[in-house]
């Protein structure tokens, strides 16, 4: 079988639009999942029993329900309650909520790994619990959690392909259309495989560089 990628040339602009939409959705979802994950992690380490229970319920729910079910609930289910959200916004919210459940575990582990002496020193200095948490504990936890968070972010990129099921013409959605127009699904999906592999590889590299940069002072201190 001869691989003829020339048939995709007329459709490159359309595929590029889908790739851009994927990048936009994933970029917003990465921010959203990080915010959700941080808030839930804070709630899970809170002294309030009710906050901890609510946070655990959130994590258990969204970690144990297939993403496509969550997506369909928000896009097809909520309109039954009179709540209408466009496909792009639904996709970003769904990815953020689902990603936040996984990110919260990572951030919570980072919080629990912090030396208690750092927190005690902050309290002795007269800092409030809120200030200590937002200015000291959370930044340290995020810095040490960059690598495992990178895995969560890569998974979000891969999961974003499911957004095509709610009529959103992101990268996978546009590829389906091109495949049906050209009757060349093999060539189309070969390109799709390469693009997704490249995206996740680039994100992994960037996460690694960010981890080294944020923890550079720790490495230099250990060497010294």
C-alpha cells in the first residue's frame, strides 16, 4: 500500500484550524484543571470535616466516571434543566473539572510532603494560616509537583480528542471530516497520530524544562 499524503494538501488549512482549536481548548483546560486541583487539594487538607468530605466526593466522582459520560451529561443533559452551554465552553469546562480531580491528588501529595518545620516557622513569624498556605505551602507544593502534573496535562491533551463527539471540530473532528471527504482514512489518521505524538512530546519536554528551572536552587543547594 502506497502512502499518498499529497491528498491532504488542500485540507491543511482546515486541519490547522482544528489543531488551533485543540490548542486553545487544552490551554484553557490546563489552567482550569490547575485551579480546580489547587482548590480541591486545599479543601482536602482543610481542618473542616465538611470541606474534606466534599472534596473527596468530587475526586471520587470525576475519577471514576468515564470522561465521555461527563461530557455528554454537560452537553446533552444540562439543556434538560434549561442550562445551555456551547460546545467549546462545555469541552473546556469538562476537561477542567475532570483534570482537576487528578491534579488535586498530585498537589495534595505535594502539600503533605512539605516539611512541617517550614509551616511552624511561618506561624512563629506571625503569618496567618491563610497567608502561610497561599504564599508558602502552595507555591512549594506546585513546584515539587510539576513532573506528575505534567502527566495529568498530557492526558488532558489526549482526552481532548473525545470533544469531537459533541460536534466540536477540533483536531480529531476535522480529521474525521477530511477522512470522509477524501476516502483516505489511513493517510489522515497517520498524520493525526504524528500530530498528537508531537504535541504530547513537546509538552513533556516543556514540563521537564520547567521542573529543572523551578527546582534549580534546590539542586544548586544540594551540590553546594
